[in-house]
């Protein structure tokens, strides 16, 4: 039998106890501390069970008439049917009734109630007796439901307990909505970032082609630079910027005339000055784009040398940004071990010997050491 609170739940006129108020405040604080939907759902069902002193429960989210199981207490058995982790709302008429009426639905003894096959599977697998279906409502929209129950005896719920459920469900609904909004915004950011990065990869290929490099040198160097940076302890939050900087390391060459960039012979002193301006051109371009400004270190500084003899600013030692120091090792190694129109590829042994010889001169010694360990693995 299912009915609404007005004529099913026992009368209770006491105010919320200090313990219950403390629990609600704790729940509010816990829900406010996370934007992770899975964590919100876990906190929610554990809090509902604690408030009502129940031994089992589940929380479902509801989207487009589809129920998605979010969390349970106790945890689900490994053999719990997959079809009940998400299901059509119409397969769960008691949840549907709670959603339609926006009011709790109560089964005094689920073992004797008329149940759909899907409901019976849940009741039997969780050994439920008394069951309370409580909708989670946000601005008249039902976004989920609690299923709370007993496994030992029949249990009635007082009006005070239903009021507690209303208070909790309001908190939970807000937290769920915030977490879902955050999740969608993060997905949108990821999609936008992926789109930008695909565009940068395309740019890098065009730059390679303009520089007569057709073997995806830039993409390989970018991947290897990220791997080396991670190995050297660079925080994950910085690796995206490092990858973008590596992909765009020669973006400044867009401003170099073809007559100089593609000249097959030795450059004159005047032409060399123009060629060596490409890191500065890269800085001027990328520093004006907020998304790419954090990636500017490699395009601006990858031609600087550890001993201070590089360009464009003659930076020395740790004056050179770490990302540029790491990339320089990878860039030179990949270029040396790749075929070029003007020379065949070097062997791995010859290239690593060159890196060792230039450690402390051209290259940051620690980056050389870490790189040699990496390619030896």
C-alpha cells in the first residue's frame, strides 16, 4: 500500500532535535565542500540513512525518464544486475508515483506489495521490508529519488522524519544541481580545450611542412617533452601548457620570409639576425592570446643555451625557464635522429653521445641525465 505523508505517517509534534540539526549542518558542510557528483550522491545517501537510522538505501538521478543509480548503502554486491544500475522510470512505478506527485511513497511491507519485476528484483536482492521512496525536487523538477528501507522489521515514519527528509532533499537537490552544472561546464571546457589543441596540432604540421619537415617531428617532440617533464616532477597542471608550447615552438617562423627560412645555403649575417628573431616573434604573438600565454616559455626560450651562448636574450643556467630547458634536449635529439634533406638520420648512440658532450654547455645537465634514462628504459 502506498500513500502520501498526510495520512500514512504517524503524528509527531516534536521539534528537530539537537542531534538531527547537527547532522543536517554537517551534511550541508560536506555537500558544499565538493563538486564531484559521485561524492555528492554518496554523502547524500549516507546522510539520509543516518538521519532516519536505517540500514539500507539508494539514490538515483533521473534524466529524461531514465534512472541512474548513484550510490547505495551498504555498497552493492558485485553481482547486482547491471540493468538496475540504470533503468526506464516506467519499470519502477513507485518511483514514478513519487516523481509525478512530488511526494513520498511508502510501502509498509514490500514483501506483500504489488511490485513490478524490476522493483521486485531490488526488494529481493536488498531484502527490503518497509520502503520509503522520496523524490528529490528542484524548482518543481524531479531530478532524482531516495529509496530508503529496512531489512529487519516493519518501520513507520513520523511527520518529523518526513520533514527531515524534505530538508535533506532540498540540500541534496541543490548540491546535485550544482555538481551537474559544474560537470557540464568542465566537459564544455574540455571539449573547447580539445578543439583548441587539435587546431594547434594542425598549425604545428603546417609549420613543419613550411620548414620542409614532413615526419611529424613536432608532434613526436611534444609527446616526448611531456613524458620527460612528468618524469622530472613537473606538476600535471603544467603539462598541458608544456605540450602546447612544444607544438608551437617554431610559431615565430611564420614571420620569417621564405627566402630566408628555406634558403639552401648558409645565411648571411643579416639573414641570421632575421632568422634568430623568430623566438621574439613567437613571444609577441602568443603573449597576446590568454589561452596560449602560459605556453610561451618554449617558443620564446628553446634556443637559449645553458652556458649563456644562445639567443634571443643570452639567458644562462636557471634563468632559462625549465620547460624550455627540457624541450631543448628532446628537440635536438629528435631532429638528429630523423632524416633531413641535408643529412641522413644519426644513430641513437651518436645522438645520445652528442647530448652527453653538450651537457652543461648547450643543455641543462639534469634534463640530459633524465632523458638518457628515459630513452634507455
